[in-house]
C-alpha cells in the first residue's frame, strides 16, 4: 500500500497528460532554482563591490589615479566602478574639446553615465521576469493537472460497481500531487523575486545617488578649471 501512494508510484500511475504536467513543473522548478542561485550570487557581489568602491572613492583618493587603476582592468568593471570610469572618461574627453563651455561638458558626462546606469540595471534585472512568470504560472499548471486527474478519477469510478476508499484515495492523491508540485515551484520563486526586486531597487538608489554626487564634483571641477584658464 505504501508503495502505491509513494511519489514515484503516483507518477507512474498518473495519466499521460498529468505526467506531462508533472515533468513541466519539475523542469520549471529546476530553472527557478538555477535563476535564484545565479541572481543571489550576482546581487550579493554587486552590493559588496558597491560598498568597497564607495569606501575607496570617499577616502580622498586622487580621481585620476582611481580612473587609471580601474580602466586598466578592461571589461571587468561593473556597477559604480563602470559608472565612474564612463563618467570620468567622458568628462576628460569633453573637457579637452569644450573647455570653455562647462555646461556642455557636464551634459555629455551625465548622459554617458545615464547610459551606463541603464545597462547596469539591465544586468541586475536579467531573468527576474522569468522568475516572476514561474511564480505566477506554476500554481495554475499544477491546478490544471489536478483538475484533469480528478476528472479522470471520477470517470473511472463510474465504471466500478462498488467503489471504496481504497480505490478512490490513490486516484485523488495522484491528482492532488500536481497542485503540490505547482506550489513547491511557485513559493520559492515568488519569495526570491520579491527579495531580488528589493535588492535591485536599493542598488539603483545607490547608483543614482553616486551619479548625482559624482556629477556635482565634476561640475565644481569644470567651473574651477574655466576660472583658472
């Protein structure tokens, strides 16, 4: 009896369509956990890198030296580092071309950092829509499998002269396990989607604040260079 109501036993006894539903749910659960692990590592690393860079930036380090150190890394810069490198590089280029027009220098610098900000946010938000979709869709997929399984169970019971609990229980359990699998896939996806969305919003706030503060520093520098010219 225990073998008959085990997960494997219920899966093997399920109808073809319910088996397909269970396999889909297992696949979506695997995809969900892969996204969760990947996003968790990426966001955790982004938060740590932002904190380290801000500590270094506000420690009074020379901006030219900081730019040279970061630009020598090539494509490994991300987050605040990428925004700083992009902004300082554009500022230096425009300052040589439009040294007498600080406003034009700052407009170009701000736009360049805005583009980098958008790209960094795209990286942070990648795969989050897929996680949200899994969290919202899998319960309905599981419910569909349950409804189909119960419907087939009652159709089969109609052909039995003396239906008993022993006959009904495996069929109902077989149907309900699809809903359980749907919830098992949906609950972690929803929990981590909400958590990751909050982390992305915090990082976005950190990036925007840095961009504004860095722009103010460059703005003062641009006008001081104009006055000294």
